[in-house]
């Protein structure tokens, strides 16, 4: 997909891609949205294979969450 391609619509207003790449996800039809709200994700690398992998940002956030959970378990139920 190229920048400027129509990828959907909001009411009668066309929704166009801001950048070129592969669509990783879009909100499904029927969701109420606000002006300026992020509606989806475009991967600028352009390779559909990446649509089936976790992004670096996702891996970083999930890794941090796991570290917090493991630290809580290591302290035990009394927090000590």
C-alpha cells in the first residue's frame, strides 16, 4: 500500500494511509472513534511477514511486564 491509498472510511469521509507499508491492523467496522484517534497500524518495512511477528516495542513492553511479575513472585505473598 502507498501513502494516500484509501484503506477505509469514517461515515462518508475516506480514510487514507499516511505512510506506505503493510497494514498490521485496523479497528473493525462499527467502532465509535474520535478526531485524531489512532485507528490502526502501518508497518513501513512493507513485508507482510512482519504482520505475524511482535514489534520491538511490543517485545520491550511485554518483557518489562514479565520482569515486574517475576519480581513480585520472588518477594513472596507478604511482600518481603
